[in-house]
C-alpha cells in the first residue's frame, strides 16, 4: 500500500505562480470556508493568492499571518495532518523574504528546514553552484546583473544564494551556515541528507532542468512522509514536480476552444519591465488590435481627474469593440520616480484601482481577457472579476496560465483569462497568445 502524497498548499504572492500546473484551484480569498474548499478539492495542489508583493513588508506580514491562522483552523476541521507548504515568489528573487517565511514558520511551524528554490525553466531561470542565473539571449547571466536586482522595492546585490540569504536576513542567517544542495547532490539522491535537517535550517537548491527538481521533489516528499516538516520558498518549476499532474486537458494551441463567443477579446497591460514593453510593441502590430494608452503620470499629478480618465477610456474601448477590434489597454511605459517605497506602493494601488474599474467596465460579450503582469493579474481576479476561487485550465504559452470564470459570473460568464507574468516569454509572446485566442 502506497503512502498518500501530502497536500501541497501554495501561498502565492501573485497568481502567476501557477504557471507550470493545471486543473487545480486558485483561491482569491482566505476565509476558513474558502480554504476548506481548496483542501477538499481533488487536485493534489491549490494556491492561495495573497498578492503580498504589492504590499509593504508590514502589510505582507499581516496578510500572511491571517492566512496561516485561518489555514490552521481549516486543516484541523478537515482532519489533514500531512501537507507541504510553499511560499511561492518571483523567480528573479524579488519579494518579501524572509518576512513571509518567518511568519509562516511562527504560525505553522516548527519546520526542520526551509528551502530556496528559485529555478523557473519556462522563464529561463536556472541555479548552478548556488548561483541563480537568468538566461539572456542564450547567455546565463547572474541575476544581480539584471534589471530585476535594481527593483525599486526589492533590490538586492547577490546572485550567490547564500549571500542573498545573508543580505535579506540582515545577517541573521550567515552565508556560511546555509546548506547547499548541488546538482551532483541532487542527482545522486538527497533523502538521507534531508532526514538530517532540523531547526528550520536554511538550504538552497540547484536546478538546471526539470528532472533535477523531479528527483529532489521525490526525496523531499519521501522525507516528509517519514515525519520531516519542510517549508519551500520557490518559483513555479518545483510545483510541477510536486503536483505530478501530467498533461493539461487541451494543448496550448487549442485553448481558443474555451472561448464563450466569437467576439473579439481585450488585453490589460500593467507590467512595465523591459520584456513587457517589447512584447507590447509586437502585439500592437497585430491586425485588428488597437492600443489605448493610460498616461499614469496624469493620475499621479492630477488624481482628481481619475473619473474623467476612466470615462474617456471606457468610451474608447466600447468604440473599438463595436468596430470588431481588440482593445489593448496599457499603462504608459516610463518608470516614474517617488520619494519613498511606501509612496511608490500606494501609487501602484491607485493605478491598479483604475485598471480594475476598466476591467469591470469592459463589454460583457468579450471572448477573452489577457492580463499582463503578476500584480495586475492578481487584481483582475480578486478585484476586477471579484472571484472567490477559479479553476486553472492550463498554460497557453510556457509560463502563462489560463483560468476561466464560472457560468454564473454576473458580468463575464465562462470568460477565459490569461495570466501573463511580466518577465516571461520572448518578444512575440503576447502576440502569440493573442493569435491563439483570436483564431
């Protein structure tokens, strides 16, 4: 008789962490009954979308604590003792670490170890000799040399993960004390070593291809079934290995079959990283696509004009839709400067509020919605569409998830929604998704 695999519970700092799995639930709320819905679901994995990367560290800690407290009650009510917790975050090391893992450990620990596993192969992220790389134009580039390390909220200086840990923990965890699981270690088997970890030891994990994580995940689960308790801080690729879901129901090229109508769709582009801007330019070259730019500096300088800006934008969208074309609503591309991180985050929430008003005002017979950017996508699901939970259909492009609203949604019934992370895909990625859905 085989031992049941532990339920994999993912606290995701935006909805794009589900970008390597399918057929599972994404929860936009974390009250006890909603969490029990995820725990009872037949899929071996589910996601709780906390959107903490859009929050300050203090607010992120508060949200994570609330989720964990409710989850503790839900697990007890469902009688579930075997589970594996994942704090899913950005594959380029941007996020509230160790804030979130510390809160999880205080609420749902103790853990024998927590692992940093940022590899995300679909996005060109690999880890070798504990150094995390982003493959740029075919060349593995240490992530501290990329634009992501200069993030205005989550900047860092090291690609060598033990040094990253020391920097982010303010020296609480020394680089020299971090356990390193090299490619050689993983490929030879790590079960015995995993069984020896204790006292929430910090460990970093190499991965060059999916089979590396398959092997490590097997050893991780084997050790967990023998009583070890682990917490993961990871990107999405390890989730493929943990869930073991096989192929998705429809191939990416066939996912236009999920469309409820033959009308045109719409796209919302919030992310402003370089890759998104390149992809946007390619999308705007597509026939029947009409770009509608939102000048966010206008919102910063004249916030009282938000209602007027919203009305004008919705009017333009309606006209484009009547002309049987696809409106692509995008924020202006320049990076604005702010006096503090808190001011930057507050302004980001203001922009998101405007975008979500636009989502709610979209024509109700659109055939699909493409949401570009992790935080934007989270807000589309939880605020714009006001969803409690949604079923993940699969990936329409490597690293790009598609979900679909329920048939009784008050505004957009059976609407396919693509969750497209800001830093995934090549320059034609957005255009490719559009073509597949527009077919």
